[in-house]
C-alpha cells in the first residue's frame, strides 16, 4: 500500500509540475507502477499474504457472528 501512495503522489507532483518533480522523467513513474503490479500479482501470492488477509477477514466476520448469537440467546438472571 505505501507503494501505491508514493505512485499517486509522484503522479500528482509530476502532472502539476511541482518542485523538482517537474524535471523527473515519466519513466520513473512507469517503473514504480510496474513494480507495484509485479508485487501485487506475484510477490503477495508467493508470500501467502493474499490468503492470510482473506482468512483474517473471514475469522473476524465469524467472531462477530458468534458474539452476536450469544448476546441474543443469553437468559436473563433469575432471582
């Protein structure tokens, strides 16, 4: 994600010709975009980060569902 933020900032700075970025070549921006594509297509898969994030989301939803179920089925305290 930080790489995407850097790309967006660099594109904005280059497009609006702000500061020293006005003299940068568009090839640097293209190189960062290619690196981002390589990372998201191959790097994350090889390290298993895409599956881990998906499993974390499923576990979070499951935990919330279980918590909600037990909250609605609690019996009131008897005196």
